[in-house]
């Protein structure tokens, strides 16, 4: 059962099946079932994975013979955590949409997007990578635009054109790289071995960086993000922040660092400065937000800024932290967005000033939300602590001041998250009219699972770190010259 | 050669069918005739191609592949025509006859080996179209379009002929191999010849609708009946491109230092002009017209940077573009029948009433925009790859910017279909004829198949 191609094909097949299901109830159960099946299919890889730097479970076929383009997939210690993240989060995301009446087409789009995401994380050649990168974009556009709210058309066009522009720049860089080798190829191994001139590396670096930075998003390429997050349906927001932005960070790790090492060394500090600006700026703005979703959008910018910073610190700890924190961030945002969704459905509002005192009628939610919050802030014994500690250690190794400013995420994060908690959970009950029912059923289940992993990864982070260690070290060895 | 003869006979046969009022036989006979022609082409596939009839035509692999594409697209368009032509006029036999004859001209253009044949082919192709564009006699727009097309076409033929004459004056032959020998053998190519190249370039750019010779395109596309527009923007364009490629890609390659800068300028103007004007259109049909200009720009990439993969890329790009265009125009016919307008607004709410049609049109738009897993992406990728092969990074960046612009207007129709509610009172579902379903189904399946596994079309040439 450890066939990567089948793993990749499973969501495509389930998307095709889901297309034809009109009835909401059966659609969501089938979606849940197929996503669980995908998760089950990924278990053999976790068990059979040998934590060294090698690429495992490789498969490749010739795709376009004339251009020598291959369809090449494989798994290493950096891909595996992200594979687990994608396939692990999908059932949770689908489960958290159970309160709504979505038709099969909605879940079909999610499944199709899952296939694109998996291809991004598994691709060992840039052509497949690019295909996955774009394939993941189309469904999320439709999810956000069809089921979103407010001024969704204009906002989603902005989101789409923005990210597409980034992708097409990447395509230009890829085609450029394709022509640099003696043997034309877009294989990862071949691209990494290219001897690019410093000048060539510079502009390839920026073309790649823009594509990834828009997706992540790194300041100042983030302007599409708050609006899109706010106006998307909660499921769309979860997909975007939980999984999709990891594509960008993964791109940095997998493609940018090894292909343009010189440019990374010479421009890394600029990127780091951008990351740090993003961290401070987004944290301050998050503090001023009234809309809970918007607050989380800005907090997301701050957090991924730190993760990208960790990648560019070029320290083993920084990269390890980035891999771990990608998972942590994915888990916690999905959880917190569900909390926001739960409260929104109970009160009909996302406005923090209209919230308050929910802890009294909803004690289970209050406790689980607190656990998630601690994870997001980075309290010891939660997952966030380990990740942020490693990231900051990495940044410290690069330069003390980067670590000092990067560390502001923790402090400012605590400030705005606690404010969030206080506004929502504590104080007098703001909405008296509606009876507040505590979380139950699928809401409780999703938050329990996320809460469990928040603590589990905080107590034994080695479960993930063990997988990626060798690959990260190997990657860094390739960069240093 | 069997194909061309078949088409000629078929044209006359169709006229007789019209004469004897056998209207119901028209479509089946045409389709069968086209398939027979296709059969003749396929049978010739692996033969060692030699110029026929004293070097007049050459049915090599390029000619056969592109001719087959033209015939297939024509079949798809004709299958859409059943009710469409009847709604325009009584005398439907003429349409079929003229379309078939125009297709015959297109086949000659793809297979010419002598300038005489190029000229004859272009004229057969165009004269039939002049009539078809103006076939709605009482419609002022249609008449205007026909006149415009005729005048512009006559101009471009003039340029073409002048170019041919100058080249003949320098080289003393109309034959492509003769011209190639002349270019290769002479150290000092006559200035007349250079003048000839420029004039040929103008004439051919008129035909493919490249800027700044594009002025006729939007008005003619807009004024012509939708199916004729579909035929012009696919079959005629592809044929003209192959004619272009045959001359510049085989004969004139040694002189590319001379014409590449000119063509490069034309390409860049074409890209920007097509995309930016397409951006501000309010009519779907006009948007398709301008976007077809920009696609001509992308296809010119293969000629600007002639290489081993040029022919394959044109074939890939042209197939993707033709399939997507057929879908787009077929949908437009359906929509126009419902609302009576070809503005973007008339697509409002289509996704609710005809979800499948909306999905198919969305896939076509994604293909035109060049998104992966559709044929359009592979086409764009190969075109970009060609340009990079001759180290034209600047052009590549310009193309990338244009591709990002194009996404905006292709999404426009998607937005109308999915996110806006229909304003018309007429909300009942559309009755799609069986042939429409077949055509749309074939086109969308091929678009996806070429996008997912393009090797069987790229590997052809």
C-alpha cells in the first residue's frame, strides 16, 4: 500500500465521485470517509519511512518526451510532515463544515485541491511541482468566491490575479533554469547541480521568492490575505491558512534555498528584514482588529513571517523549527477558525465588541480554546513553544537583533491573543437573546483532536523532528559551499 | 492530394443537394465527406513525402497534421450548425459549400510548396469567407464586416503578391526548395529579396491578425455570424500560421537576423494590444476577438525563435486554442439564443441553469488562460520554452505579464456565470441539442486529455 501515486490519485477519484452527489448529508459523509481513507493511505509511509536524508517511495514516468519532462514523485523528511499535515487536516476541515449544508461540489473542490497540495509536497521535478501549485489554486478560488460573503468577487479576483502573477513569474524562472543545464531537465537533482552565475541566481531568486512570498504571505506581499481570509467561508480560510500557505514555505525550503544558494546568502538578510517587519507590523494591526477572523488573518501573517525567517536563518534549528511550526500553525489556525465559526453561528456576529462571557455557558469550548490559544502563543508544553523556540534559536544564530525582533511575535502574540480570549470568553455576557449551547458533536471532536495534538507535539516534538532532521541537515549541507 | 480533391467534389455535391432541396442530407454528407478527406490524409501519413504536381504541394507530416486539425475543427463547427444556419436563412446549402471550399483553401495553404499555391490557397480560403461574413444580407453589421474584411483582405493579398513578385525577381523561382537553394547558395542576397520578405511578412500578418495589421479582426469577428467567427478564428488562423511557418521556418531561416527584429516587434505589439484591449471589452464576442489577437502573438513565439520544437508547439497551441474557441463560441450561441445579446451580462446565472455547460466553458477559459491540466497550459509552456531556447528573456517576461493580464478577462465570464444572478425573466433551462452535447463533450475531453497527457500530440511531428 505504500504507493505514492495511489495516494495522489485518491483525492482526485473522490473529487470525481463527489461531483455527482447533490444531497448535502450524504455528500459530507462521503467526503469525510474519503478524506479518512486518504489519511489511512498515508499511514504506511509514516511507518515505512526511514529517517535519513534519502528520497523514498520514488516513482517516475516520462510525461512529455520531446521536452524530457518527467512526472517524478518521492518522499523525504521535509515532505513527509507536510503530507501528514495535508491528509491529517483534511478530515478535520471537512468535519468542521458539518454544520453547513454544502453540496457535493463543495467537497469535490476540497478533494481536488488536496490532490494539488499533495503533488506540490511530493514533486521531485519542477514541472509537476508547478502543475500542483496551480491546480491547488483553482479550487480554492471557487470555494472562496462561491461560498464566501460580502464583496467576495472583487476580493477573490485580486487574490487570484496576485497569486497567478507570482506563479507565472516562477514559471518564467523554471523555463530559464530548464535551459541552463547541459541536459535539459526540470528534475530537482539536476536543478540543484546547476552552476548558475551569480547574476542568474539573483533574478531566479527574486522570481521564485515573489511567487512564494505572495502565497505565504510575507510583508509587503500580503495585501490580498486579510480580505480573502475574512470574506472566504470558514472552510476556505482553514484550507488557505492551514495548508495552502505552507506551499510557499515548502517552496522556499525545497526549491529556493538549494537552487539559488548564492542569492540566498546575499539577499537573505533583506528577506529576514521583511519577515521581521511583517511580524511586528501584523501583530500591531492584529491588536486593533474588531473582526475575529481578521485578527487571525493578521496573526497568521506574523506567525508565518517568523517561520519564513527561520528558513532564511539557514541554521539547522531554524529549518527544523520551520518544519515543525508549519504543522503547529496549521493545527492551531484550523482550531481557532473553528472556534470563531462556532461563535459566529451562535451569535451571528464576528465582531469582538459584540462578544463576551461565553466561558460561562460554554465551558468545554472555553477550555479547549484556551489550550489552542496557549499553543498559538507558544506556552511551554504546547506545540507552539517548541516550534518558536527552534525558530528563534535559528534566528539567533543568524543575528541577535533578528531574534530580538522576531521574539516580538511571542510577546505581541500573547497580547492580542489574550485580548481575543478576554473579549470572547470573559466578562459579562454580551448576547443575552440567544441561548448559548456548548460545543457538541463534531465541534467537540475536532477541537479535542486538535487540542490533543497541541499538547502531544508540545511534549514529544521529536515525533516530527525525528522525521525531518536528516533531510534538513542534508539540505543545508547542499547550500553551504 | 486525395483530401483536396474530395473537398472540391464535396463542395459541388453540396450545391446540387441544395438545388434539389435535400436539406436534411446536407450535414451528414458534409461530415462524411470531411471524414473521407481526413482518411486520405491519414493514409498518407508515413509516406516519404515528395512535392506533387511539379512541386506545387507537399503533404509532409506538418501539412497532414495541421490539415487534420483543420478538418476536425471544421467538423466540430459544422455539427453546431444544424439549427444555427437555418435560423439565419433559407438557403443553407451555400453555407456548407462555402465552408468546405474555404477549408480546401486552408488545406492548400498548409501544404503549399510553391508561391502560386500559397496565393491560390489564400484566395480560395478568403473569398469564400468574404461571402460567409456578409451572409446575413439584412444585417448592417454583417454587411459592414464583410466589406471591411474584403477590402482589408484585398490589401493584404496585394502586399503578399508584391512580396512574392519581389522574391521572384531576386531568386527567379516560386518554388520553396528553389528559394531555399537561392538563400543558401548566394553570398549576396539581393535587396529585392529583403523587400519581398518584409512585404510577405505584412501580408501574412494581416491574415493571422497580428498587430498592427489587426484592425479588421474585432469588427469582422463581431459582425460575422458566430459560427463563421469560430471558423475564422480557428481554421483560417491555423492555416495562415502554418503558411507563415512554412516560409519563415524553412526557407528564410538563414536570413533570420534580418526579419527576427521586425517580427519580434510585431509580436510584442500584438501581445500588449490584444490583451489590453481585450481587458476593456464588454462583449464576450469582442473579447474573444481581441484575445485571438493576443493568441496570435503567443503563436508567433514559435516563429520568432525557430527551433526543433517549433512545429510541435504550434500544433499543440493551435489545437488547444481551437478546442477552447469552439467551446466558447458554442456556448455563446446558446447564450445568445436565450438573451439575444453577446455581452458578458448575458452569461449571468448560467451556472445555476446549466451547471455542466458552465463547467465546460470554465475549463475552456482556463485553457485559454494557460492553467495546468488543460491543453492551453502545455501550449503556453512550449511557446515560452521556445522563446527561452533562443535566450529571449525579455520577451518571456513580457509574455508572463501578458498571461497574468489575460487571466483577468477570462475570469470575467466565469464570474458572470457563477457569481451574478440572471437578470432576464426567462429562467427556464436551455434546451441543448444532441449535437451540441457531442461537440462540447469531445472538445472538453480533448482539452483535458491534451493537458494531462500531451505526449501523443506533441510526439506526432
